[in-house]
């Protein structure tokens, strides 16, 4: 069995990354999302251990001190990080793993895992992005304004990613994400591992 592949998916807040990834993993087999640790407060509808592992700043620092995180970043005054052991186990079990992280985390992951595939999701316009943030009903106008400013910083790093897609029509963006996953599963190196027995049988035929 071949090892899994690591994917990074990044986007500015409100671009629809979480919804796309949730639907993607429900429709594609052997694809999981690494659940990040965060110090931010839990939002309505979120569940600890499903959306994030919600921890205190002290607990997060302990993870850092123990070298238990693959990457970490500070976003909107909160810390986020990816647990090392879970990702490594899933990859070893042959599962493809998605990291939903920002550009700071992406830069860290690429240094230690240059073979990962990175995807950046853009909104169709700044107006649509602002409307989506408002429709979430989670932030006041001051926070939304700050998120819009931060979005420009996020999007300025788009060229650091392998793929760029626009989440205008959800179903179309989802189809593009699926295409990336499927294409990467059909590369020569991966198929030579997955089809090792078949190839051996075919090439030994007389």
C-alpha cells in the first residue's frame, strides 16, 4: 500500500473553504481533514474534536514546547496548529490528508514536505466576500472590516500555491477540487505503487 498524499488548502476567511472541504471529504474516499488545534473561542454550531480542538493558550504552548505541531500560526490574535502524530499516521495508513491552513502554515509545511500539493481558493469578488462574511452572522462590522483587510494579505500569497480556483458557483469549485485529487492519484509514481501486483502480472505474461 502506498502512503497518502498531503494537501494544503488555503483561502481568505469567507471564501467558502470549509464548506467545500466538508463536501469534498464526504464524496471522495480515503480523504480526511486534519483537525487543527486553536486557542480561539468556539463558535455556535461548532463541536470540539470535529471542527477544531479548542485549547487554552497554555495548552497550545505545551504542544509547541513538546514539538508536537507540524506548523502553527497566529491569525486574528488566536493561535492555530496542526498535530504531527495524527497527520503522519493517516499518511502512513494510505489516506490522503487535507490541511486547512493559512499561507503562514503553508510556508512551514512546504519546507518539511516539499512533495505536498497546495491549493488556494479565491472569492469571485471583494463584494461577494464581504457579503458572505456578513451573512455568516458571526462578526460585527469592525471585525468584518478587519477580515477584509486581512483577506488582501492572504490573497497576495496566491502565487505560492500549486493550484488556484475561484469559488463562485459552489458545485463547479467542488468539481475542480475533485479533479485535482483524482489527477494526483493517477500519477505514475503513485500508480506504480498501487498497481504493483497488476503491473508485475501483466509484465510477466508470455
